[in-house]
C-alpha cells in the first residue's frame, strides 16, 4: 500500500474521531496527494525542525502528531514519530497495517502509538501510553491556536512596523466613526483626520492584533468593538482626540502617560498566541533578559515562535535547517548566524512597542542601527514592574 492511500485512510479515521487535523505536503508532491489536500488545510509548524504529516487537536483538545508511511521507510518514520513527542501530547506512526504491526510493541514501549491501515481503512489503532517528553508542546499548541484563529489575527506580531502602538488603534477609531471601510478608504481617513501617512502599516497592525477583520471592507472584530468602547470611555471620540493623546506621550511612553490605553494595548498584544508565548519566555528570563539568553530559550522551548516571529523570511530556512541537524546552539552562540537570521525589527520597533505597553521598562534600550553594531550585553531587556 502506498503512502498516499495510508494518508487518506488516516484522515478518514481522524474525521470520525472528531479530531481537527492539518496536513503538511511538500509542493513537489501536491499532485500525488491531491485528495489529501482537498480534505484538509496545510500547516507550516515544525517540531525539532521537521514537519509532521498530520498535526492538530484531539477531541479533548490535546495536540497530536502523525508520521505517515506506506509499507516502506518505517525505520525513518519511527525516528520522526519519536521526535514529534517533543511537541505533541500524543505521537503516532501510521503505515500499512501488516508492516507497522511488526514494530508496534517497540513503539508502544517508547511512548509512540501506531495506526495500521489496509484497503478497508484503519484496521488497528493503538494509543501511546504517554509521551517521553513534551518540552515544546506549549509552543506547538500556541501555533495551532494561531492557525485555528487565522481569521481573527492577521499576521505575526513582531512584524508590526510602527514604534508607537497607539497608531494601531487609529483604524479602530476610524471605523467606529465612519463604519466599515476598505483599506484605501481607511488610509485616506487616517491621512486627513489623524495626520498620519503610514495608514497601510496602521491597518496591518490593527489586523495583526485582531482588532479589524481581515476581510474587506474592514470592520471591528469583537475585540475591536471592546477597544472602541474603552477608547470612548477614555475620551477618545475621534482621530483628533487620539492624535492629542499620542502627542502627549512624546519623550515618554503610553504606560507612563495614559495607563488605561497601555492596558488596552497590552491586552491586545497578549491575546495574540505568538506574543503570549514570547512573553512567557521573556518572563522566565526576567527581570533582566540578555537577548541571546532569550534566543536560547525560544530555540529550545518555543522553536516555532522563534522561527515565525524572530527570524527573517530568509533566515527562517537557515534556522530550521540548523534545528533539524541538532545544531541549535549556533543560533544563539555564533554571532555570524544569529546576526544573519534575526529580524532587526525585533530589536527596534518591537522593543519600543513593548516599552509603550508596559511590558519592558523605560530604561530598556532599543537598537536602531545595523545588526553588526548590536551588542546584547549593553542593551538588556528589562521587564517593567507590575
């Protein structure tokens, strides 16, 4: 039995068990696995640098991962299923029923379940007793939650390009005043009533924080409605009011001058699953976090957050390769490596945003020059006291 047929049988069984599966199929194999791709959405989530063939939530909201093989390549599949224990509550090897049965006892002893498939579908399903390690399960769960909430959040949180996060509330105020608006209409309103020329960046940020719908015309999400209510309660009725509040923070932070608005923004950031995990890692390092120590924790405990939020698009592939090879230490010990893969925005705009919302203390120094000039020892991230 070939791998595609096993894959199809596994999906049928998962659907019957009310699991919520996502699949990974390399683009080069899209034609072979057309049936699979028609039945499930794709993911780009890794565990130790590898993409599980199937990944998702069980009916009891536990993370599961499945490596799929046919009647060949089972030894390699066993190694991959063992790796997936790092980021899943339960890990399985699925293969042709007779072939996988010969390895079932060994895999079960190592904490891996087996799924045997024949021409009639899944013929045998053996749950694992318990995974040996789930060190990265919070990371994978967060990424799956982000994927499942894709309609709510419109992008990676560290790609937000504006240093002043009050600008991300401007589209909320505009929609509150004018009703749903298309992107170009929003840009025009922000230019005319807010005196702001980076309307596209403000709209992108509001979408990333789950304040605006990703579909156009842009309208408030439930969180956007809540933000609009808080803003009105704070006396921000229109964009000119918001501009005046922003002007009052010059030389200071939103947290220092307008604490209720900082709380609103901080809650918006924290709701984003990637930011929640990043903040969790940062607090484990606090109260003073050396950036390279934070990188090490992210690489070891939250690798998908590291890949998705800290790395550049080009650097992401290099970092993923190093993780898969087991050369993770190079990502935080080798300057030539981390300086190449880390997004400079993380060290400048993102640091400024975290100061404004009250996550980082005002004395934290951002870095606005070239990565080659960055000295982590001189610029630790200092957590604000709460």
